[in-house]
C-alpha cells in the first residue's frame, strides 16, 4: 500500500515543456489552513530533483521561497541544473500554477566523502517516546494528522514566553525516513507566534532553508523511528520572525538544521 | 571620499541585456584566498536589488549559492522580480562570468509594519569594545583588513573544541551600517573548521542565507558603532558543516540571523 506521503509527493514528467518540468498535484491530506503545507511542497521538490536522470548525489541544501498561496489542484515544477561540479550540483527551480509563479528556490546536491567529523551542541534529552503522549492539532490543520507528534515542551496548549518547541516526531503511519520526508519534517513546527500567543494567528512561511547533514546510511539506520525535533524563534517584530530548528536522530545523529522566515499579522493590523 | 566598501559594491546597469542586468567588478581590497570574499558578493546583490527602480521596501531574506569560484575582474548580475505582492517582493538572480553561471540565489524584500514584537535569546555580554584588542588575519586574507575585529572568544589563535566565535565587528574605516554592509558582516566569520583545527584548510561557503531583522531606523541608530557578532557550527562531517550566526546591535537589537553551509577538505582527502 502506498504511504500517503508518497502519494502526495508524486510527480509526472511533462514532455512538452522547454525546461525539465514535472506536474504535481496538491493532496488534501496535506492541506494547511490556506493551501498546502509548505513542508510537502518542499519535499516534492527534493523528491523531483532526486529522481532527475542527471542528479549528482544527495541533497545538501534547499531554499524555497513561497511567493503566493498555492491553490488546491495541479502545479508545475520547472527544474534546472545550472552547474555540475565534481562533487556538487546547483539547481534552481520555479513553481507555477495557472501561469503565475507561486514559489522559487534553489537546491544544492552533492557527494558526501569521509572527512574529520564532530557534532557540537546537545541533542535534546527527552523521556522515551512511549512515555510522552501524542497530541493532535485542530482538525483544520489537515497535514498534522500525518505526523505523530509528542511534545515535551512548547505544545500549543498555553501561551509561553519561550517560543521553543521540542518534540518526538515521525510520519503517521510510520514510514522509513528518507530525504523528502526529512525535508517535510523541517517545516513541521507550527508558527512560533502561535506558541507565544497561545492561539492561532494569520502566519505563513516566506522562505525556508534546510541543510541536510544525514547520510543515506544514517537515514536507513533511523528507519521509521521518531526523531527529536526542536525549533525556536529569535526576533519577532514588524510582521516577521525567524525560526531556527534541528532534527536529531537515534544515537544523537544531527540529521538536519533549518532556518525559516515567517510572516504574521496580529490584531493591531 | 568614497569608502572602499562602496567602491567594491558599485554596479553599472547594462542596457543591452534582455533581463535587468548590472555589471560588477571584483575589488582587490575584498579578495579572499580564492576569488572575492563571499560577503562582498552578497552585499553587491543586496545593493543592486535595493537600487532597482521597482524595488519594494527593504531586504527581508537573501540566499546566495556559490556554484563556482568568481575570478578577479568583471561579473554580471541578472535580477528578476518574479512576484510583487502588497507587502513583499520575490527576486531571483544569477551571477555570470565569462558565459558561465557562477552563483544563483533568491531575495525577498518587503515592507515592515508595526506588530507585536519580542526578542528571545540573549545578546552576547561582552567587555566594552575599547577593552578588547583588535586582531589581524594573515595578509593573504585581504578582505579582513576592511573589518575591525575584536574577538572575545574563538579567535584563530588556538584550536578549540567549541567552534563558537564571538566578537565586536565593524567596517574599517568606520562606516554607517546599512543593509549591504550588514549582509557582508553575516559572512565575516572565518570557516569554523579553522577554529576547530587551529589552522587554515581548504574551505568555502556553498550556500548562505541571511534574514534581516533590522529596520532602517535601527540601522541609522547603530551608525558606525561596532556590532556583536557570534557564530557556531553544529555538525561537521562528510566534507560539509553548517554555521548559524547572529548580529546584535546597540541596545540589544538583533539586526540579522544567518545560516550557511560550508565545504571543507581535510588532509585525509
């Protein structure tokens, strides 16, 4: 049986276009309050590049800018490898819908080679996943039902002066982790202004950047186990805030780091 | 007298191109070990977008991917505003040199409006700038001579198990802070692998993302005073590491946050 994540990130190659273009379709299971969950859109890009016949290696970096809401239905992703070096490859992409550009971005793929290695910073020390209750988001956040979320700090139950959320996170139903799924998880934190205010507000990601630290072997070792995800905003003001996050796997392997800029509106506006 | 930073980020509009294109020229004062310092290239992009006749507002986000070394001499920057919304504007850009693409990226500009605001996290508490001695980088890092750098932690004098550098930083000679100068400062940390190893190694930024939190008024208030800059790498391995950084101004105003992915090579390769 195909996992709903794989259904939602499936694309079809379009032969007619002058650039390498694929067609994707929004999936109701990953709807957000307005349009699709940004994480599933980003994951679709990573999957489409990974499946490109000329791809070199695995994802290293992704930036996606959400320029306009994506409507339910079909959208087109045009991909271009603008430069291929010996160990890395630079991509640009454009997402169009109804003859309008709704998103743009860049990706870097590359080959990982063994070098001196170390991880700084501490993986969140959390109670065992089975000791933390799973929480649901409200029904109007459809995409969140595809994640098993166990908040240790920063759930949406009360306003907090600290915008940090730290949780156990995995696909629901469980699914072996791969680069597209990891991409989506780096956007699976609800907007930090919700946590600061203890309520929902108009907010949306403007720009998301994810760096992939995991190797294929590390993802295979992680399998379908829950990861530890943590994110925090630093400065909120003038209609925008940043969010920095990390995704940690078993054995304290840092799988990804991520940084995003989010738009929000408050009652004063 | 024109400041060397302004000389180095000057561009000239090319009328012949089919896209809006400007010509820049590398400036020897901002050379790095190989090619120009990435910060000055990023700053030139921000200045060129800011000077575009159709620009909306001020910089919110910038991502630049360095696909190949830029050689000394002229380069061309093609800019496109792919979507202008009511309060923000999405740009894509390509940097070409000798008919090759050497860098690509995206920028988001926009209008800042007053909203609920707060800053989390702590500004680095440092001794007064005049109590910290200025340090020089070796002569072959030309660009660093255009910065007054006063390291409180993480100078390059000894290997460290912690890749954090925290310093007072300003243009040298002093220059009032603006968005291009702030952009450049977010790339002014030397590669974190140098600090971990206590020595220089082949390394270079692959992708740099900066979020601009400062308002124009905050930049004006900062003037030419030194900012507090701090950066740290989290995971080093397989030829890459990430670096997360913050730039703090007077009165503990967070001016910018930044995240970059860096390539490195060690003796084992």
